[in-house]
C-alpha cells in the first residue's frame, strides 16, 4: 500500500481492505478441542539447538546434586564424552567430598581432567576437550600491547 493510500485510509477517505491479503482462504475452522496431527510440526529445515549441539559434540552438562545418589548422572554424562559442571553448593560437606572423590576417579579412569572453577564448583572435561583460559590481556606475555 502506498503512502498516499495509507494516509487516505487513515483519514477514512477510502476503504482499507489491505488486511485481507494476509488471510488464508483455505483456513477451515474445526471443532474446538481437536487439533490437526501436524499442528506443532516444525519446519524440517529448522533444527532444535540441542540436536545441533549433540550432532557437533558441543554440549556441556550441568549437575547440581542433592546427595551422593546423583553422582550417577555425572558419570553417565561424562562417560558419553560430555563436559560436566558440578555445582556442589547444595550438598553437605561429607557428601560433597564423596562426589568429588567419585569425579576424580571417573576423570582418571577415562583420561579426563577435573578443575575447580569456584568454591564447590568443578569442571570435568573428557580427554578430547581443550580448556582455554580467559586470562586478562594485561597478564599475557604475547599480548597486543607488549612493546618490547
């Protein structure tokens, strides 16, 4: 719709029938409560982020266990090659120590690494994962501003 026609429609000088082009003529009203089988089908060209991440091996698992029984979830994720962030802040000290011991044995057995990220937060990385440290630029020896 041109700007003159829009202005004329706004002033009420002409009918504004431009909205009709957006309606689908094939729309049929079904009975309420029943939906067609393909009502929530996604376009096949669109991939869900989790599927794409799983295909490319770019997943990271986060686990906040309540007790030692939740250690199994950590082990299953890590065994599948997924890096795991363990947040043990919700656990008591004795159980947290048991989970850390379990995780240390798990990473040793599967040739991974365990690293403390914060107080009671640990990162378990499989053997094929590289950790890149995010040191500030001022501390690097080969930084941009190193004018030797």
